[in-house]
């Protein structure tokens, strides 16, 4: 395996974190928001929406970090 195709620990960490955040964002959070809406808990809806927005921000930070890892 050439050096250019190796996956460094830091790249693995970034990819792993991105996968967890993406899974939460695209498979879970909307169900939590819907559950809170169905329970008429607007404060909880707002909390979940804030968490979703923050996780999207974190995902973008990780994407930028991965690009730096790849391109230097």
C-alpha cells in the first residue's frame, strides 16, 4: 500500500465522527423532532432543532478538516 492511499489515524477519526453525525442527522433527529411535535412539547422541538443545526455545523467543520488532511 502506498503512502498516499493509507488512512491515517486522524483521517479515520474525522471520518468516523462524520459518519456518526451524519447518521444522527439523516436517520434519527427528525424522528425526535416529530415525536416532540406530536407530544406538543415546543420547548423540546426547539432543543432538537438547535442540536440539529449545531450538528450540521460540526459536520461542516469536520468536512473542512478532512479536506485539509487530504490536500494538506
